[in-house]
């Protein structure tokens, strides 16, 4: 076969990544991996606490208040951030690959939270628009070539004037290999790290940057880890 379309190129690179034992962590075959990972007793995300940036942004008024807002939580895991959003008065849709994890989490969720098992790259996404789209730990597990697909599918779900927030591995404190090495080998290792400038460069073409900073680990009622960066953007009206 000779390549003639972008989709064919992306499919070819998908095959390279899928062939590696540490390759594609975003497809249906990765469900069990994420369930084991996120329920491990020593995993830092086995917590009920919301992300530190969320608590901080809300307290500082950067999110314009969440009561009545419609929120999409991308890569929601067991729903810790989704539950926090609902406690602020938002209507929340949380999506994640790990069906079994979501089945366990649903009975614990407060009113206003809907959890759906969705492959963010390949399956139908919840209908937008959303006042806030929040990604805590999904984007940095995408193979480099599939960031294009993510941007095309997820970013249009943000309402005009709405917000996009992201938490991702920090290249400044937890360096990862370059994109070329990852694509050529198919080894996604433990994910891709991004500098604050990377995040501004990737999302700043679509939205206005409100803040980009390291995640802090000093909030007693929030989850924070020094190997993470956070950024908040606002969609142009």
C-alpha cells in the first residue's frame, strides 16, 4: 500500500505504536491496564481529592463560577474531579476508557455526574458545547501523531468564551524522550512530558492563555504532584 491520505498515515503510525508492548494506551485494548493502574494501592491517582489547579483556579475566580456550568472531564478515571465539579454545582460528563473502573465509581458519584466509557480518539464523544473541558492525564498518554486527532475532536467541544484546562507531565521535572523517538520506536514509555511553553504552543493557537504553571503539592484538600504542569485557556468569543 502507498500512502495517499493523512488518515492512512495516522493509521500506519498507529500500527507502529500498537506493536510495542508499551505502545498505545488509548485504545480499547488498554482498558485493563488503566483499571489495574488506577486502582493500585500505591498509585498517586488512587485518591478522591480534586486536582490542586482546579481548586486554586476556582478560588481565584478564573473559572467564572461553576454553578450551572456544563463540564466535560476527559480521562476522568474514578471520577474524583467530576465529583468536585458537581459539588460546585456543575453538570458533568466524565469520559474514560476503563469501563470496569467507571462501573465501580458510578454509585459513589453525586447527582449531576454522568460517567461514560469512551475512546476519545475513535468513538463518538458527548455532544457539546461545554463551558469547561478539563483534561487531567489523558493528553500526555497520546502517541505524538494522535495529538492532531485529539485537537480536532476535543477542542471544538469548548463553547465560545468557555474554558479548556489541562494537567500533564512536566518536561522540566520529569523529562521524556522526543516525539521522533517515540513515533519511530512505538514506545510511549509512561507518557509524554510537556514544558509550560509546549502547552502554550499547542493550545495557544486555539485559545487565549490565562495561566500556565507547575502544579503545587502544598494544598491539604487537593491532589498535587511536583511532576505535573497545568494550564488554563479561554476560548475566543
